[in-house]
């Protein structure tokens, strides 16, 4: 079978890597891909939102399966377009992807179907939102409703901070016209539960945890994620069962009831609070960088799973026992402004796995081409061993414009 992966980051590199382990794959394409992906797949110069070009390419090449990485492609309607053309694709339709693209849609569904999450209200009017927040305990959680690339959430500790954020979101239309969801503040460790979902069928993957802040000690600005690991020793088997049976399965069933059945990866961003496990957010795709530590642990043939989801069949998931821990190497300045084009050396000396997040070939050199640049994954019998190996590999990589966190896994290892 010929397989096409859509996207260009570390997540897509991990998907390509998992596909390349399948004996069912004859030829792998990635659109648009990156310099690391190019070593395992043929990169095609089509952007992830160029829906018609992607569809025409898949039809002309006789692609038997297309796998969508990024939310931007889902929001552009790539799944709807492929399905209309009779092409097999793994991912949710635009209507089902609203579970991620509209916070209000997600919150209303959770309320309607009794799925545990923070209390919330949605507002379009600045004065009404401000009055509501003023009557609630601080901190206040303010979420801009729409796609804002992870930048639409503000945790306001004071009324002044809340007011400034509400002004940005509702008066100045900094993000474009929209709504704000005001949520109760929850506390506890966060973790990610990614599930393959096909209608009411739900296959949970192994648990993982992201690290969203830029610097050690969970300090600094929020980012797309600076590191991840799997498994999670602080989540018990009972917690996991609860999360699957009371959150993920009911949500999949709710989507069927609502007339927009979900196909693809449903990502539960969950928190273990003192009241139990609650939902922070749902995403409609593989997490990044969670995917890069989860898929290396998958023992089953991923093609069987992608096709089972797309065709509505059953599948079995088997996992390796080893632990994985990955560290992001990001451009200095990220998540703010950063330079591109710095040469990267030492990749051939790395002993574990490196997934490319934002790189480009420049003649025979590989250069930085994004905020998050590389993801270095160590594996070991224990998380401690996996971290040691990842840090040793990070030290083998040479580049004068990268930084990384040294404490990935601290929730599991250092506390
Ligand atoms: P989101 O984009 O919804 O994932 O939010 C980004 C981050 O904000 C999350 O990873 C949490 O750390 C934090 N956050 C979101 N909602 C809440 C909440 N209700 N209580 C506490 N923290 C939250
Ligand atoms: N790692 C967070 C996300 O993929 O949204």
C-alpha cells in the first residue's frame, strides 16, 4: 500500500517512523514533511491546508491510506474532501473536529453527557463577562473560543489580569471576532490520554505527559510543548480505567448521538484533581510531542489500526513495556522571536531516536527552520534510564542556537 502523511513536524515524523515499521507499506509520502522525514519518506511540496492539491495528489498516486497530523488540515476540511472523493483517510471530519476547534461546543457536550470538567460560561459581551468573573473566586481561566494555536488561554490571578485579557479577547478582537469561555480553575497534575476512535469504538493508547512551559521548574511562557514521557507512574490503573470508561468512551458515544461521529485520534487533556479526573480540553488529533513518546511503544502494526478506524473494523493494540522520554531542542527565543538557518551537527552520533520538528536541508547541511527544531527520544527499562539516554544524546547534538529543558519527567522522577 502507498501511504501519505500530512504535516511537517515531530508528530508527523513519529507517524512516518511507525508506518515505516509496517510490512504493509510499499511507499511512504509526506506533504510537506521536513529534512528528517525526508530520510524515511518522499516529501511532496504541498502545504497541509491545500486540500484540493492533496486530494488530487492522493488520487493520481493511488494512495491507499492518508493520515492527517495537524489540526489546521482538519479545520481546512481535508477529511471531508478525501471522503467525498472516495479516498481512505484517517482523521475526523470538520464537524467532528469542532471538539477541538470550538471550546464552547466541547464544553456543552461535556455538560450534556455528564463528562467531568470545570464549570464554565460562554460570553460574547465584555461587560457581562467581566461582571461574571468579578463574582467568582480567582484565579479565573479565560479561553478564547476559536483556533489560537495554544495562545488563547489566560489564567488570571487578579481582576486586573482578567480585565486585560477580556479586553484583548472581546473588545480589541486581537484574535478575531469571537467568544470567551470562562472556566473554574482546577489544580493537579495534567496528563494526556490519546485514543484511536471510530464511532463508538475506543482504543486507548499508553498515557503520556507534556511539559508546556519553556524553562526548567515549569517556569516561563507557555509553548507547544518542551518534552514528554510515557508511562506515568502517578496515574493508577484505576485512574486510567475511569478516564477511559467515564470520559473517553462517553465522549465518543456523545459524538455519535450528536450526528458527528468521530474517526481518528481523540486526545483527552486530563487533570488528576482532588475531586477525581477531569477534562481540561479535547483535541481532534495526535498530540505533539506526546505522539513521539507514545508511538515508539506501539508493538502492533499501525496500518491495521489506521485502516480499522477508517473502515469501521476491530483491531488489537499491543504495547512495549519499555519507557520513553523525549526532550525538545528549541531555537533560542522560542516561543517568542527566533532566528532560523543555524547549522545542526552531530545527528549521526546520536544513539537513540531523533524526530525532526522544524528542520530544512540546505545543500548537504541540515539547518534550523522553526521554533521547536528537534525531539530527542531516549528509551530504557525505567524512566530514569530513558532520561539519562535522552540527555546523553542531546549532548551529542551541536548547534549554537538551541536550548532545552533538563528536567523533563520531573513529576515522575524528582518529586
Ligand atoms: P488548553 O488550551 O485548554 O489546553 O489550556 C492550556 C493550559 O492552561 C492547560 O494545559 C492547563 O495547564 C491550563 N488550564 C486550562 N484550563 C484550566 C483550568 N480549568 N484550570 C486550570 N488550568 C487550566
Ligand atoms: N501537546 C499538546 C498538544 O498537542 O496540543
